[in-house]
């Protein structure tokens, strides 16, 4: 897969997407990087630690988050995207479900649209992605928790997301799927998905695992967000073992070392 001007060998390596939240209220690092200088400094830190992609988000998606307008989200994200692209040779992702924000981010130089909503409900976003011919990461999610059989519908939902992207004209080589840990799932559902990540290899496209510091880890270990590294690394291990192409994480250095060691063992 080509992202920006970088080639990703997705059959032999798990790459790192570093999280850059330029928001005041993200569940883990809200307010830490919501100035241009602080955001750029943190992006540089993650790049030096081994991040392969920087994922820029301008609105928290934690439970109970406060929705911001597209103009506000654009104002938060586009300046940092422009600076990262001008100062570093690294692909950048925009974490948004708003078509207007995605379009503005792509104009600013973003290479990936990372949409955490169910893309089947957002034809305008599908059009933005298809028209730009950019890479997209599409997440399993629902507006309401209304499953009759979660285990079956999780699989069919992902197939519907993939099909919707193809039908909208998005190239097969541009699609990444995300099982959506923490989105429209109970604690038990999240654990079930993590225990069955092999299903993600059934759609013929790469996939991303985003579990970093999430509530499924906090609830299991009874720990606050800043003490969930070990739990995150356990899920990263599951991702590597199940051929995840990407992991989206806050703690780049630790995950990079962890993946390097796991892959050395796997490839011995």
C-alpha cells in the first residue's frame, strides 16, 4: 500500500500510527497538545520514537464527548497538518467523521481519512474519500447499540462497510478496516473482538487496531488512563499475532520496541 510517498509492506510488518489529539477534552491527553507549538513538538517526538503515521484529531470521541462544529475542527487540525507535512517526511491521517473537515485536511496535505463513524451512514464522506482517491480507515461502529446477535453482526457490519466503500468508487488498495474497539460495544463485546481478531483477515484488505489506553483496558485492570501501557501492549501483541497492519497508539516508543521484538521472534 502506498500512503503519501511511502510504501508500506503490510504482509510482513505492523506499523505504528501515533495519536496526536489537538483537543482540550480527549479522554487520555486532552489539552496537552492543543497549541500549534505543543502539537508540533509532540509529533516530532513520536516520529523520532518510530511512528510511521501521525493521526491528527480535533474532536474527542470519548464517551459523552462534546461535538464541535466542522469550522472549529478545521481550525484546530489544518494548521498542524500543514506544519507536519512541511517539516517532516511522514504520512498524516485526519481523525474525523465530518466530510467538511476531511476535505479541508486533505487540502492541507493529509494522506488518510480515519473515520470512526459507520461509513454506511455517511455518503458525503464516502464521496470525499472517493473523489480524493486517498487512503481511508473505516471503523466498525453503530449509532445505537441494537444488535440481535453481536458476534454475527460484527462480521456482517464490517463487510457492509467494505462493500459501501467499493460501491462508492474507493479503490480496493485504499481501504483499511478497524474493528472499532470501544465503539458501540459492551465491555464483553470488546474482549470478544480482541479474542477473535483473526476475522479481520477475511476482508481482503489491511486492518488497524486502536486500543491504546481505552476503557476496556482500564476496566480490566482498574487503572486510570495514564497507567494503561501494559494493557495496551497486551493488545498490541494480539494485533501482531493476528497480522494487524497498523496499531494506533499514544506510547510510540514502547509499542515500537515491543513490535520489533515480537517480529524478530516471529521471523527467526
